[in-house]
C-alpha cells in the first residue's frame, strides 16, 4: 500500500537525518542486491550469448528479453528455454528476470496479441525460476496523457494478475508515469502481483525528482531497478548516483534481489569496458 503524504514527509526526514549522521551506510546493507544487465544493452537481445558477455564483465545475472514479434516471442518454446538454461549453467551467470521490450512497438494497451504474450511470459518466468517480468510502456505503448490506454491496461492486468499471484510472479510496470500515477493503476488492479519497475533515468527525463519518487513509493512497491545513464557512464551523467545509492540503502531496499545496468555506455565506447566501470561504480557505492 502506498504511504500518504504525512508518512512520506516523516520517512524522508528520518532518512535524511540518518544519512547526514552517517548512521546508515553501505555496511548496514547485509543482504546485497545482485547486479546484472539487460541482454539488449549488452548487444545480445534474447540471445544465449548474452551470458558470455555478462561473464566477461563480471556480472552476476542477465535480464532476458522474451523475444520479438518476428520470432514469435521464442522464449516461450521449451527448446529455446533449454538453450538459455544451458548457457546460464555453463557460465555461472544467473537468469535474473524477464522483460517484454516488444511492447514498446506492439502496445499492450491496444494490441490483442500482447495479452497472450504477457499471459505466457508468466509460465516462462516459472520455467526459469525467476519472479519478475518487466512490462515496458514506452514508444507506442506510452501511457502519458492516455486515460483510455490506462483503463485498458488496468482491465488486462486484472485478467492476468490472478495467474501471476498463484505462481508467485510480479509484473513490473516501467513507464514515464509518476509514482502517484503508477500507484493509481496498481490500486485499480488490486493485486499484490503488480508493482513498479523503477528506472531512475526515465523518471528524471519525465521531470520527476527520483529521490522523492522512490521514497514515496516505498521499498515494497518497487520490484526491480534499472541503473542507467543514456550516453554516459554511471557517475558521469546528470543523476546523483551516490545519493540514489545512499537512499536505497537507507530505505533497506532489496526488491527481488536484483538491479540491472542498462544503456550506460558513451557513444562509440566499448560495451564491456563501460560495463566494467559501471559495475565497479555500483559496487563501490553499495559497499560490495
């Protein structure tokens, strides 16, 4: 349940006080959140070779894209699933979570076929023993200033949420909406299986204060994180990543136990070298 404004103000004041006094630090974060990357940002979208790239960087896991319309969301096929499991076992890099990036091109808010994609993705998540599926709401699937679109998304999520709950899977909404708008959708659906998939860069680009947003949502409403700076290494863009990390530590945020680096690569820079920097940066800021 979302906290009200009075609770949020009290919580924010407490967190700021603890951070300023040094009482809360990375050392208090006993249960670490593991660090992975999105397969598409490694240049291997929905490709088992993403595990080799992740291993060379030193990442612990990979977030897998379910597929594309052209390959009929191929992770739904048993043989394809097995190839990804084999790659994970061979490299020691975990399958961390799933995403349906194609929803940005074929919108969940309007295209009938996407209902089957989301429904089936829950079975895929169960087969991979992961518990978060990212539902992307950008591009053609953008929900900003689209009340009919939001209404349809709520209707569809109400249909699929009971299955997700039964199998212990969370459907994470990633969008340009505000914290309050996300919570309005979640409360209308009325299921614990629907949460926010938080991306700091996207939220800042939409004009929101990311610190206030995550504090307002609270640690239990955010299922997983993207750590991203479009066109810049982490720590080299406009976001205050040190403050973001400190706030997450102060909130004792763990989510589903994963955060994923995405798109934090300068133009024409080497992906592996960039991601090694980003991984080291996050480890340092979280005290790992």
